C-alpha cells in the first residue's frame, strides 16, 4: 500500500496534478457517493447483489457435493443412480442459471446508479460558482475537464462495479469452499519411507501456495501497468483536446494555410499515445505469460496434487472429482487478483484521474488565497470603490494600474476605463469579476446589488433560441412579447420566428449578431450594475450605435465599460478612467 501511495505521488509530480494518496482517493469517492441522492438505491442494489452471490455460493456447494455422487454412480455403472443424478443436476443448473441472469441484470443497474451518483457529484463540484473558471487556469487539470466528467467517470463507475462484485463473489466462494476442501482432504496421507504421513487440510495448503505464487509473480511482472495506464489516459486526453480545438478553429487554420502545421502537431500527440501503448502492450504481454501459463496448468494441477492419495486407495473417483471441484473453486477465488491485475491497474489510473480532479475542485474552497492574491471585498454601501488598484500580469508581462487613485462609482453612473496600448484591460475585468486574484489596492463591490459581468464573447448554449437569450435563467422567465421587443430593439427582429429552433448559435450567428443577442439578454435581465469587457469593439458603426443607445436607456443601472468604444462614449457621456502601464509590459493585443 505504501508503494501505491508513493507511485501515485510520483505520477502526480510528473503530470502536475495534486498529490493525493491511493487510500485518500478511495475515501474521497466513497464520501462523494454516500452524500449523493442515489445513496439509498445504491445500498438497495448492493444488498440485492450480496444476497444473489450468497445464494449462488450455496448452490455451488450443492453442485460440488453432487459431483461426488454422480461420478461414484459412473464408477459403479449404476444406471438408475446416474439418471437420478441427472434430474438433480437439471434442478441445480436451472437455479444457477436464474441466479446468474439476475446477477447480470443487477450488475448493469448498479453500474448505472454508480455513474449517476458519481457524474452528478463531479458536475456539481465543477459548476459550483466560479470553480470551473478558476480550474481552467490551474494547470493540467483544467485542460480537459470534459473527459474526466464524461469518459473517466463512466469508466470508473463500470470498472468499480465489476471489480467490487468480483471481489465480493470471490471472497464468499473462498470462505464457502475452503471448509469443503479442508473436510475432503483432512484425512489425506502420503507414504514416506514406508510410513503414512498425515497432512491435515493437505489440498488447502497446496492451493494457497499455488495461488500465492501466481499472485506474487503477477505483481512483479505487472508492476508498471498502473503508471503506464494513467500515462495513456493523460495522452489520450491531450489528443482529444487537440482534435477538438482544431475542429473549433477550422476557419482560422484554413485561412492561415496552417493545415500541415496543425497536422504535424497532432501527429506528435498521436505518436506519444502510440509509444505509451507500445509499452503497455509489452507489459500486458509479459503478464499474459503468467496468467495463461497458470491457466493451462490449473487444468491438471488439482489432479496431480490429489493423485498420490487417489492411487493409494484412500480416495474414490467421486471423491477425487469433489476435491478437484473444490480446489478449482478455491483457486479461482484466490487467483481473482491475478486474473484482474490489468483491470485493477486500469481502475487505479481512472480513480486517480477522477479523484485528483475532484480534490482540485474542493481545494479551491478550502485553501485560502495567498496574502498578495486578494479578491474584491463587499460592503452594504451601494457603490463601487477602487483605490490604488494595480493588476499584475506576471513577470513576463508586467503590471498595470488605474491612474486615478481614489474612485467611487455611484448607482446609475456610466464609466469607461480606457488605457495605454500595453495595458491589459481584460485582467482588470477579471479582477473585478473575482477570478483574477493577482492585484493590489482596494476593490469594494456592493454586497446586495445584482452585478452582471459581460465578457468579450458571451456564452450561447446549444438550445432553442429562447433558452440561449434567457441564459442563465429558464426561458419561461420571460414572455414571448418581452423577448420579441428586446430582439427588435437590438436589430435582430429576423430571429423572432426562430425562437423555438435549437442550434449551435455560436456558429449560426456572426460576431455582431452574438453581441446584439448579449445586449438583448441584458435588456431582459434585471441588474443594478453591469461590467463590460470590450464587448462593443470591432462592430460596424451603426450596430455599435444601436446597441450603445439600448444600453444608455437602462435607468438607474451603473455601467462600467472596460475598453474603447466611441459609440458607447457618444451615447452615454461617461466618466473616463485610465489604465496605465507601470513597468516593462509588452503591448497587449486588444480586440479589433
């Protein structure tokens, strides 16, 4: 176990993921499932599967007892006894068939419920206010959260259910048949130098030694599988991200004639996966020598072990078959680890990715920010206060500050924050929004006011248009007349007949239409304060004027526009603030 913990931490150091030990991963995921709404259903189905496994074990013991009587009747050439045992077998086999089918169904339902609880828990942790955005800047964990939420959680649910049921079944079978095998071999003795030598539980010790050697050899041969499997998942995620980004930026790639360059870059991701898969293939092949070798040997091993007793005359043919059956059941239970070594390695890798993802999300709330990384304060006063605010963009990009050192913005006031060419206005917007914490000075926001932050590119969900306009509230919050009036006000009257059409609106609409839709959303959404991030830049003059006029009509709404927009300045006549460069910052590209 200590080796598992150390291996986990070494892998995390390589990938940049937070170090969390194997047992901590298990405890975290158990707590997540215990706190999920599906807890009662999980308990019910686990109880049901346990009852089925216990019943199956009981009938398997009956079947093993039947072996002795059946083969003894064959040895005696007793036809009537033979036919009677066939009828008993039909009943036993029928019951085992029903139990097997029932277990298969419960297995599937249990995996579905596990995925239900796990995926919804991860989704809730990820889309907790501000966590997803902060995670996106947190390193490798923020690169592909979609895969951890979708593929990794689904795979972890399926494989956890399969392994847990298999381990439970093997344990119950082991307990059931160890006693049977001990009773069968309690009187075994072998002749050594002409003297009988009794070995109580002779075949029990033999099967433990046999299975132990198989498990030990599998552990040694397959020790690299968990790390290689985790490495493969990480590289698969990187390839998936690269393909997704290329697909989303096909227009830019094509216009810049960058297909060949992008192909070479993605080729590198594919090569990295194939290299890891080659190592996995070799490790799996080496492990196959052990599992397949012991698998074939097991066909004859119990007979070889019991042969001295059988040939000494102390064991009938039926008794030999009973001993062989019990030996195989005990060995099958003991070699569960050998048979599932690759699957366990896969499970550990999936568990690590999902648990580390959840741990990173939880730590965002439990770890306080550093002393020099603050967040905006909130106060009862209905005003925005900015005093000596300076924002850092890191050592490579320098820092920026508001030239005005003592700023108080009252309700209904219009503000434009302009700036030097090298000043990164977007980071000031991020600092006000609360997801960029590297700044100094004082930022105080109204505590009770409804503040709306409008980024340069607003999110449009793939949904009916009325849902896209109403986001993040439900579409039925606004009537059709209000939605139609807002669309007309921003110049999108042609979209009114398409309110119930579901589409990728971020692709269906051009940049100007998307900005107009964002302003229509603002007209519908009650807000006391609105903060914009260069939203109107790059629009046609008449479009910018129309949207600025719509924003200027919002009574008693405080507007802070961070960016340059002559149309907004002309429509609102705002107070101008200045963001200036304070040290060696390179010019920052601003929206056209």
